[in-house]
C-alpha cells in the first residue's frame, strides 16, 4: 500500500509501498498524484531503475517535456557535474519558467553521488506568497514579470558549456507570466518569480523594480517553507514545478550524476500556461508604463 511520510509540516514526503520499475494501475497513479498536490515534492528511496523505467514512470503523470538546453533528443536529461558552483542550480528557481509553457513537474534520480554534499532543497511558494503583507499580496496579484533564458544560458557558457546563445534566444524569446500563479488543481496562489529567469516587473520603473523584485525573490528563503533532501543512489524526487522552487547545494567537488525527466500535465487537467488571478495569463499583461523606459 502506498503511504506518505511527511518530512516537514509544510512540504515534502517520503513515499513507501511502491516499486517504480513496475507499471501502476489507475488507482495508484491517482494516489501519487493526490500526494504530489498535497506535499508538492515526493521522495522515493531505493529505486534502482533504468532510464527506460524512469521515463515510463514519468509518462504515467504527463507527456515528456524536452528542455531547451538539452539537444540530445532524449527525454532523459543528464546532469553530470564535479564543479557546479555558479552553473545556475545553486540559486532558487523553478524549472524553465522562461518557456511559454513551463514543465508541470520534474523527476530527478541519483545515479552517482559524491561522498558528501550535493543535497537539494525545495520551497513551498504558496507559503512564500502567504508570508507577504496583505497590501503586497494585492499588488502582486496585479503584476506580471518577464522571464528570459539569457541569464541561465550565459552562466552555462561561462562555465565552459558549448551553447549557441543567439539561436536559443531566437527559439525562446522572453515570455511574460503572472507574478502570482494560481494552481489549476488546488486553486491556491503561489509566488511565481525567481532570480534565474525573471528580469523585471512589467510596467514598473527601474527604481520600482530595484525595490520590489529583491523582496519577492527573497521570500523563498524562510526555512519553515523548505525541505532538504540528502540523496542516496537510487533516490528519485518528483516535484510539482508550479508551486515550488528548488536549490541544488554546490558544496562538492566529486562527481555527481543525476538523470532528470521533465513532464507536462495532461491537457485535460492543465494546459500548462501559467495563470494568475481570475485566469489571467501573460497575454493579458498591461502595456508598459511610460516611466519604465526612462527611470
């Protein structure tokens, strides 16, 4: 029987009673989906599965989402690092919010680990939003932000990865998403800005951005919103990318190899386009304020 064992009061649970190498029936899939909505990130220990089994498990919850930075053509994205500091994972973020349709979730599996270090943290962005003063919540409900892949790709290039920045920018131009994302399944509001992708708040002056954006970025940092995972080979983490952010601790110099599959939600549940209050999307963003171009 599938059981959930919460690791903190506010986010994260370890799952027992399931073998990810075996196909699941509809009831099991629904139980895990419900658990994901409740806990936001699920941890499965001692799951020594193949890439094919990893993909098969992921596809029971959605369709494969191909990361723009991985051109291998495989749904399995390999993260193989020994010097991760500054590559982007060591900054609070949600995966690929610079896409018009960001992935619904990610399933990350530990294949090779350093002797010590390399933990990952996740944060509950519902609570980050709820921690804001009511007046700031109301302001955020009406704001939109620009998300751009340039910062993430530039970091990767600076670390020696070979990427065509111009081609990636042309394929993935900046997109606009609501600052507050309403989860399509839970109906709850989550703060939806992160330092990896967000460049500015639409319609605000530069000085207003300099005052407000850091405040919103830092809302993720309260430990009571977080859970920390100490990986073991064979551990798989499955998280809902819509109401969470995560942070990969870059405190190791030995090899750390992780395999990740990202997925989109079934279209009948969520079309994947981030929606704010009253169903607004980036397409509803107001025109730029005149002052924003000069101040």
